[in-house]
């Protein structure tokens, strides 16, 4: 998640992406996401293996910013909020 294109980045893992994004967007996310207003979902990956998800999250947290940016832009070059419209009326 991010606050704007090329902005602050947040990496996390969840068993319910829609719920977790909603928490971030409504200010119920963690302290870091509130502080930096990280409300835009710009990248996600899915797996049924929680151990793999946690291992991937740990790896991604150690990636340098350029590598994270390139990973996002491979799938989402315009940094669009992938959750846009999820919570509309």
C-alpha cells in the first residue's frame, strides 16, 4: 500500500485482503499506515500457503526501494489504487 505514486510503501500479509484494505482506508490500520496515510493498494499477490506468504513478506521488507518500485510497476505501471470501487455504495 502507498499514499501516492512513488510514495511511502507498506508491505503486509493478511488472510482477508478486502477486510485489511478497508481497515487501512478507514483509519483502523496500524500506526505506520495511519501516520503516512497509506490507503492505496498498488500491489498484491495471492497464495493458499500462509507460511509462504509470511516468508515472501519478510523477503519483500528487505528489498531496496528500487526493487519494490519495479515489482509494482511490472503489474501496475500507473500506480492505480487496485481497490478502487471495492467499498462504493
